[in-house]
C-alpha cells in the first residue's frame, strides 16, 4: 500500500445522481491532488490543495466539486455528471506543493473507477 | 504550449533483455522530471527522478537519461523481468505542484 487510500474503488452512477469520492493519506503530507485518467490520454491534473487551501483548478467543470477539510482528507463531490466523465480518478499527495523533487514526490492512491451511465 | 510525450505507445521485450522507454518534452525551462510505473489496477508508482542539472541518474536496475539539448528523456530498465510489465509515464514539473504527464508506454515482457 502507498499510504494513500481511495474509496470507493469502483462507482457506477446515473447522470442525475450525487456521489462523492474520498481520499485519505497517512503520510503526513500537506498537499493533495485530484487527477483524471481517461483511456488513451495522459493524466490530467484537476485540483491542487496545499495546507487545505485550493491552489489550482485546472478549468474543471463545476459538476466536480472538491473539498479538503484537513491535510489528510480530500473529497471529490460529483453531481449531474456526463458519460464522458467516466474515468479513473486518482488522488495523490506530497509533502508540499512546492519544490517537488527528491523526498517531496507525488504518491498516488489506487484510484476510483467511475462509470457514468 | 507545454507538452510531454512518449515516442511509442507499446514496447515488447524478451525477459532478461534491456528496455528503453523514451520521452520528449517541450518546455526547456523544466527543472525536474519523473518516471512513474502503473500496473494494472493500481495507481502510478514513483520509479526514479532527475533534476535538470544532471544528465544521468541510476537506481536499482533503472537509469534515467536526460538530454536537454534535444529535450529528451529516457528510462532504461536492465534485465527486464515479467514484474516490469506495466505502463510507464514520464512527467515534467511545471511548478506549484503541477506535473505534466506523457501518454504512457505499455511495456510487455515475454517469458
């Protein structure tokens, strides 16, 4: 295990549902991230949180709503999604957002596989 | 714009052979690069990294080479094993926690 835990691992939802993805890290990191991984595409950064403050929203549609109540937990609230939102959603954490290198690298969870019907 | 890409989407090698996975990047100001390995059903796992003031870095059975002149990055895996079968991603540090990932190369190891 990497120390970054994502739940649920699999989620199927209709376009009118509301669901949430959860990420928890036990590494003492202060930065947390959401990435989207679609087939045949590179990982796409969605959001960055540093010390609970959102520092990056990579033009993500408002139907995705992140929440970071503390440095150990990160949520992605999902509402009225589209079938093209089906993907693997990866959470990651790092010691700090800045100065990524050496011991300050991104550690990923196993992802939540989302299917939107 | 910034982009990081891989030359080949798939690579098949014989067990015991060496593997070379290539990556091209476009932002000459990038100062840090990382290679990740993603096995089926798992998230990306850090393999090795290199700063732009280096041209080579070695780990256990893996070596990363950086050629800043042509903006090229490669990952070499020595004595490839079945457990090395995975998708390999290069990533470029764009600053403020933003990593730009390439599309990935799927490595298959034949016994």
